[in-house]
C-alpha cells in the first residue's frame, strides 16, 4: 500500500506500508475520521448568544 503525506511547507512524500501494517493503518484512519466527524458536529452546533 502506498500513501502520501504532506510535511509542513514541503512537498508530498510517498510512504510505503507493509501489508502487515495495512490493517492497522486503515483502523487508525477510521478512528481519525470518527474523531473529525465529532469535531465537525460540535462546530456545526448553533451558538447560544
């Protein structure tokens, strides 16, 4: 599996991931998406002003 990541102020890097680690990476990505959804949900709540 090949992934790309961006370093601060630099170009994209290619990252090669072993098949053994691929499941862990996918699991981590699912967890990250869940956390981001929760953050977005909180941000979209109307403000009590």
